[in-house]
C-alpha cells in the first residue's frame, strides 16, 4: 500500500480537525504542519507526532499532497505556491475570496495538470451519499442551514460561510444552468448578512429555495428534494435520509413501509416510506480518501476546482443581490 505524505498549512480549529482525520488513515503519513502562529503549530505537531515546519515552503517541499486550511483571503497565495511546486492540493471552501482568484486557481491547476479538491464536506455526508444509487431529478429543492451565533465566522457573509455548502450540493444535483437568482438578507450582528434566503431558478425548470442563518437558537441542516413521484428528506446533522415514493405494487420492496394507496383514475399506486441505510463513515476522512483515490487513479476529484468556482460564482451573485436589496435610510 502506497503511503502518501500529507502536510497541512493552517492548523487552527478546522486545520486540527483535518490533522485528526488524516492521522487515522492507513495510507497517509501526516508529515507535518505549518501555521504562522508558532505556538499553535508546535502544539498540533506534538499532538499528532509530526514536524512543525518553520515555513510553508519547507512543508510543501516535504509533502506529496498539501492541505490548505488558512483563512479564505490567503487561499490563492498558498494554493498558487503548492501548484507551482507540482503538488496536488486540497483547499477548504470557499475555493477563494474572489471570483478572479478562484479563476486563477482553476487556470493554474489546468495548466499544471495537477488535481485540486475543494473542501465542500457535505458532499461526503453519509445522508447525501445514501442517495448515490438513486436516480435524482429534483424539480424543487428546499434547504435550511441554521447555526447559533459564533463571532469566529462573522468576517465573511453567511452566504460564503454556511449557505455555500447547500449551493454546492444543489448545483451538483441539478444538471442545468442557472437561469435566475433572487435573494434577500439581513445584517443583525455583523457588517454582512447574518441570515439570508435565495431562490435559484434553473433552465430546466427546477427551483431551489435556500436559507442560511448564523443567529439561530440551535443547529439545523436539512434539505428536502421533490421530484416526480418522490419526496426525499435529508438531515445532515442526524445523517438521516428518508424517502417517500409512489410505486406500483410490483416495485415495492420488503424494507419499505406501505402508507396507503393513491387512486389516479387510470391506475392505483402505493405510497411507501423508506429510511435509507447510510454508510458508516467520517465525512472528512471520506473527502480525503476520495481525493487520494483521484490522485492514484488520475481521475477527476468529486469536488474539483471548477466545482468550487461554480459554487463561488453563484454565492457571489446571491451576496450581490442581497447587498443591492439592502434597505437604505430615508432621505431627510
């Protein structure tokens, strides 16, 4: 088994989570970490028994694969250095702080022919992976991602902090260009919107209604999908996926619960309920395993740089719509 030498740049709270996930993987050697906070990098290096590098350049040289978990405004600078060194890079979401910076990453990765994976971790949540074999063709999507207030995240809009998770999932499910976006939001405790709602309309007729808030009393991460003859409920926190379908009697399997029958005149169909089995996996480990597999097999990462750019473009459009719709003080 090939052991890949992975280094992490940026080991704050989230970077430490990545180190923990990597330290438990059989085909990974966590070679070291770097952080501009000397004390923090020493603490993390001692915890995971790896090297505390004195510079990002030294870490990049020592690693086969580099994880970039620094603040978003520094993504493009660090990712650029990793790509120019010829190393595959995992970068946390959002891919960059601006569309121009994200485009630079996409173009450089393509020119260097080096894989990039963006850390949209919810793509690897067992609740969404339970639907991998189900034919999804949603006509309407509704999502709510709510979180209690945390001052740590107020340096960016809630659209880029929380909503972008669901934007990425929606874009991955709806195989159609975006036709229109409508959005509203309110700044409550910061200079950017703390609660936001967006309606994303697609050319194929699908509509996604997406809500995010970071001033809620408790966490909620739910998504509901509606498509022909099916309703799917996804709870990302509970890792629970529930499916309600209309089926012919012959289609019903022994695991489904029959909730009754609907008579459409020409035919009768059963209403069934299923709780889908979810894979037993850690989402952060799953995204790293997926990226390493893509590197080993020279295949496209599940969430590549273009996907990260696509999600960022939509998020930025939503952010702009909110800013333009902001209520202005009445003139005297």
